[in-house]
């Protein structure tokens, strides 16, 4: 089959790789029809992780079941399904508590959490390919309604970014009527804004410097704040009558940039801006990727996976901070149903739907943050 294979920093290729097959009785094989390029893929694409050359990218996947193992009872060939990016067994201690993002069976002993096509998240191949092996398929696969094919550009967002954006608002403790500030108008930040609007925020403020992304935020009723033109903290304070936002979401991660210093990486920038943007006793949810170490990072602390956090101010303001990858299965059913009912349409962020063979060019444009490249869906087999 054809698949998107990592070939070193800033290099991917579409190559022939072995077809996946049923390896355990609980497996399924899915023919992939939609698979997204995610901002998290870019950390690996740029060589900032230890993702192995020759592995297949892709953790946001949707398609049609073509084969099931003898122990699979809930699925049959022909079912349309969306897979969470987390790989989880469903029966370990963490999975039983709903913490499928920290499954104890999907990675090597002593490391919790697995994912499709992701550095340090187990041996699993990704789904930017024509077919994908799905382990623990009965537990993993989210079955989709009859409109799955026509709405697949919406439903595929249930694999990662829509639940992750929702999770950011949950981690922040957001309630109806809250003022919410979101740092980052990439796909996850836009999904956090979409989630906050659905959940009844009184105002949603989105901070970024890319005009195309900020325009998308405005299209759903959010307030766009361009940090290249104004102080985002002061703007948030002005919009909240000096109190600060009730809840804040970090949707950028360790590669955030200081626009005023030639786009220099400053990994603590968004976190410290959030401490200063969020009110006393407010909550901060962190879903942007931070890594235990970043040997290629420009900052001495960042190389060791650390940042200089305004801890004193955070403590003084009595703020709560919650972090971590999203347990997709905690949210994906209800988000699927919101899409089916027409209450959510996460595909509003999609800028490009391309053939799998166009992936190398798409990665280059998306990584460069070229204007108009806000979210890419690849369609294998088209």
C-alpha cells in the first residue's frame, strides 16, 4: 500500500509499505478515506523528536472496516469508523478510569500512553496510508452514523483536534457564561474556541498573529487578538473590565514564538501570558505539546524540557493548571452526535483536501504556516 513515510528532518515521502494485517484476534483493518495532517506531526517532521525514519505518520484517521479478527464482535466490514489518536486497551487500570490517554498496555513497560504514528507513543504505524491496523478494535473504533461519508471531513476531527480542543476547556474548568481566552489559533485552538462557543461562553478571545487563522476565529463569533499588533494580556484585561478571563487554554506548546523578536522561539511565552491573562482563582488548561526534552531547542531550559514559569504570580493568583493529552474516548461520542445533529461543524477550519500523493508538498506548506493553509485532510485512494 501507499503511505506517508518519515525520511528525516523536513522530509516525507509517499512510498510502498507492507499492507497491515490482522495480528491479534481483537484487531481490525480499516481502509482509510480521510486522514489529517496535525500540528503535532510538525514537531516530528521538523526533526524535533526521535521519530524513526521509515515509520508512517498519521494519528487523525477515519475510514471503512474491511476485515476484523475472530474476537471482534461489535464491528463488521463496511462499517464507517473514526479512530481516536490514543491507542488504548480498554481494560487496564487507567483505561477503566477513563484515562485512555495513559493506557498501560499500549506502550513499553513503565511508559503510559500509546498513539498511531507518534514519537515515543509505542510501535504503532500511522494512518496517513491506504490501510490501518487498529488494535483492540471493539473498544477503539467509534462507529459513525449513516451520513459518515458525506460528513467525513467533520467526523475525522473527532480523532484528535475536536476532542482535544474540548478537553482544553474542560481542563480549564470552563462553565457556561465564562469569558475564555485561547492562546493559539491553529486547528486545536480553533477547536477550543468552537467548543467554548458550543458550551455557552459569554465571550471567547483567541490570540495569534496569523490573519487567516484569526479570521476563522471571528467566523464563529470569537474575538480575534493579533499579538503582533497589540499586547494580548492588556487586550484581554480591557475586554474583561480588568478582571481577566475566567478560563484560559494553552493550544500552542513549546514551539511558540515571540513575534517581536524575529519570531524567536520562546517556550514559556504563552504560559506566562495565560498566568497574566486569567483572573484570580481562574483555571488554565494546557493541551499544547510540551516535551520532556528538546535537544534541538534554542533555549537552554527547553533542551531539558523545562520552562521559566511565573510560578509566584500563578500561586499568588490562586490559579489552577491542568495538563496532558486528551482522552479522546471521553468526548468523541458526544462530539460525533453534535456533528450529526448539526450543532457542531469542525470542518470550518479545513483549507485543503488533497490526495495522499500530495502529502510532501502539503507538509511543506503547513509547516511554513503559509497563508491559507489552516488544516489539511488527505484522502487516500482518490
